[in-house]
C-alpha cells in the first residue's frame, strides 16, 4: 500500500503565451519599492503581488503610452501614459531590453489598430 500523494502546488506559472510577457520586476512607488509580478498583454500592463494572484493590484492601458529608459538606473524603464507614469526595474540591462522591446511592440500595435 503506497502512501497517498499530497497535492502539489505549482512552483511556477503556466507556460508562456508568445503574446504575453510576464515576470517579476521591481515597481518603484513614491516612497517604496516593491517586487511585483508584471503581466503585459496586447492592450495593457498589470501588476500583482505575486504570480499566483488572480486580481491585479494595478493596471495601465498601453494605448497612447510611451517608454523611456531611466538614465540613472540602467536596468529601469518608465511606462508613461497621459494619466500617470510607472517605473519598473529589471534584474539586468538585458532583461530590461526584453521588456522594452515587448512593451514597445504592444504600444506600436495599439497605435496601428492591431
């Protein structure tokens, strides 16, 4: 008689959708910095406490946004909308470039009506 297997909780999120980028980034607030699970899809960026959460702590539509690298922090970037700006910091310049390219592509697609 074998012992009953305990249900296991996933240790990582589901496989990547090529149209979605997700991962942990540091979100810089006015007073604090927090690590957030960030998800970018075709139309918005959302951030969560962690990858298991189903309700975002915040979001920003990508329509009319611009991206800017942060010159004083090489691995950081800002997403700027007409209403607000959010600063995220990746773990490396290379990772920042991946996010930058992906988000830039989504913004361009929004502007082209795709």
